[in-house]
């Protein structure tokens, strides 16, 4: 066997110029930089955008752990960490490329200054230097560019932290002139887009009265703080929420939850505008995929749907689902360097499809039945026949004793209630969860929602007897009884049947 070989390291200039083509938007690139701040336990991130035509610059300062000289050198090295390394659960990184690729996509000069244990380290990549034929090598500079020192001053106020500085942003400022209104407007519009994007991507970190993270843009006061954008309008009582499903997989726990957002009539104009999100209601329907609580994918149907793949269509615009996986499962989800795509593993597809079908169909009903839903009391939580109990040793499925049909049985049982209760407990204890799960995965057998498609004759019968019970024994008015049924699973899917119900003539 011939063991002769040659070493062929890539020419630095060509390599970096190609990496620039990865296609990061400014907002995605900034999110990648902030991922690193979060991983370094930063509590505050301050972005500074300075407009000066082609000399515009952006800095990102955090108060995280910071880096010493060797750490910073490694951080600036392409692929300084292997994608195969195990990462802590708060580490949002994976590839050892983000800082460099995100920055190079935006600027030709990347300076990083970092403070740890009282001393400051600085490293700089200057693509114009590397492009020189007499250099063309991985020459990492250890000082800021002449004249740029002032731009690193923010770090002085921190005990530890990191400042990333982007200068010579050739792409972002292409065609821009300083002292030019239109150029400056375009720059400001870009800042707005960044603000919206960060508010969305990091909303789970920015939320609450004591948020884990605060991001500021061009200022330090409350007005400069990036506000979280919650895609699920969870604050609205008119949002219907399915119980969290926790799905164990070989590489960690996946959490899944569906939301049917309120009809426009149940929101103020401003709430409706805000709720739409950056790209509008129709575009922002579907799955929101989170990795360690950081949003990777904002909407879309992840290539699910049968027999035809689901696309983003108006009638389903109120359907949004949250899907969360840990970084131990990165490989299963095929995440990319930009942290902007993730593909669900095959083994989960049936489960995701099943919940998405339910949420989509409810969302369609809310969208279509403006009148009925507009008038509904703001308690849109559906009364489901089953509830999922997450407490204690694991997930338990329980029959909802306050579902009107169950109430009816218990009441009808009179003195025999204990017997009925025993039967309910027996059913609960013996739900063939494993079997259902296997059938779903192996045979792709997913029963659609209860009584899906054309309502079977018995559905109308059940609705009639419940309606009779509610209007006579419980003493509700016909209107209230109909409303109650419309917020009870599965009757909410059949407003035509429910709205036809009238008290029997005496
Ligand atoms: N703001 C920061 N504070 C502290 N350490 C940082 C910071 N930014 C980067 N680092 C260090 O530099 C390393 C390289 O960062 P980089 O973003 O290039 O790759 P990564 O985060 O490891 O993976 P990915 O390519 O998925 O982002 C990080 O792993 C971290 O150790
Ligand atoms: Mg990173």
C-alpha cells in the first residue's frame, strides 16, 4: 500500500470568500452572535448600529463569561470546536463556525474583544488583508484596526463580556452613501427587521417580569429594549391550547403543543396586527420549532400532510404549534449552520401529523365560523373527553369528569355512581398507549379527529340528548346550552348540527 500523501490546506482567501456565500440575512447573523452570548450566560446584550454609508458599523456587546487569549483564538478559528462535541444544555452552538460565518457574510472586518478575569484580549480577521496575494493565509491579527479602538469602549464597563464588531459591511451597505436620506432610511428599516426577528427568535428568553435576557438596540432605556413576540398569543383567553405532549426519543424529550389562535373579532386591531408576526398571518401558520428554547423555524408545515403536502393557506392561518427539542437531538433534526432549518425525524412524523390535523381543523372552524366564535364567551379552552396529566411519574390519560357527556352518565347513574367511577378508572388505567403509539408509527394509521369527516348519525343523537339534559336538568337557556356544546369536543366541529338544536315541544 502506498502511504505517500500531500497536504492540501485550502487557500485562505478563496475559502473565506466562498463561506461568505452561505446566505445569512443580517438578522439571522445577529441571532447567531447572540446565541453565543446566551451560551456564555450573558444577561444583557447591547447592539449598536452606526450609519455612515459604506463606513457603517455594528457592534454586539454582551456581559457573559468572556474569553481569555487562548479561548478567543480558538473562538476565531474556523471549526474551532467539533460538531461532534457534547454540549451543555444551555449551549446554542453546534458547529464551531457561527461567529465567523455569520460575521463574514456581513462584513470584511471582524474584530472580537473579550474580557475575562480583568484582562482584555482582541483578535481580528481582515478579509482585505487576507485577499492580498502576498498574504493569502489564515493571518489572525491581535489588535483592533487603527481608528476602531473607540468602538470597543463599551467593554470597559463590563467586568467580563465580549464585544463583536463588524466593519466594512460591503453587502449590507452596497450602494449606500453617507449623508443620503434614502440610504439612511434603508439602514433604519434593516434595524426594524432585526428588532422584530430577535424579538421572535429569543422570545422565550425575553419574556416575563424577570427575563433571562435583555437585548437593547441603540440605547439603554426601556424604549430601546427588544420586546418579545409570542407567536401563540397565549395571553389571550380566546386562544385554545392543547395539553403539552412529551414524547421521549432516543436522543431526548420532544415537547409538542398546539394553539388555535383567536378569530380577528376577538382581538383589538393592534393585537391582531401584532399577532400576525413579521411575515403576516398566512405565512406564519404552522410549526414553530425550538431548540433549547431558541426558535429555529417560524411557521410552515415541515413537509407534513397527506395525501398532498400541506402548504400555508389562508383557512389555516390561526393554527400554530410549538415543537421543542434539546441540542442532544441535533443530528436527528438535521439542523444547519445558520440555525434556520430543522427537519423532524421520521419516527415523529405520524405524531406531529396527528396533532397538526386536529389543530388545523379547529383553526379552520374558528376562521370560518366568525359569527359563532365571535359571540362565544372568552373561555375557548375546549372541553375534551380526555385530559393529559403530566404530574408525577409520567404521563397519564384521564377521562374528563366535567365533560358534559360524562357528567350526564354520572348523574344518570344516581346511587350507582361509584360503579361508573370504577369503570372510568379501569378505562384510564388500561389505555393501550404503547399499542396506539406503535400502530401509529408502524402502520401510519392515524385516526383523524373524533367523528372526522361526515358526522355519523350517532353524533347528532348524542348532541340531542346532551342538549336536552343541559336545557332541562341543568337549566341552561337553549342559547347557553348550544354555546357550551360548541366549546366541547367534538361538537365544536359541527356547528351546523349544534345550531339546529332546539328544545323539544312540551
Ligand atoms: N460572546 C461570547 N462569549 C463567550 N464565548 C464565546 C462568545 N462567542 C463565541 N464564543 C466561543 O467561541 C466558540 C466559537 O463560536 P462559534 O459561534 O463560531 O461556534 P459555536 O457557537 O461553537 O457553534 P455554531 O457554529 O453552531 O455557532 C464558542 O463555542 C464559544 O466557546
Ligand atoms: Mg455559535
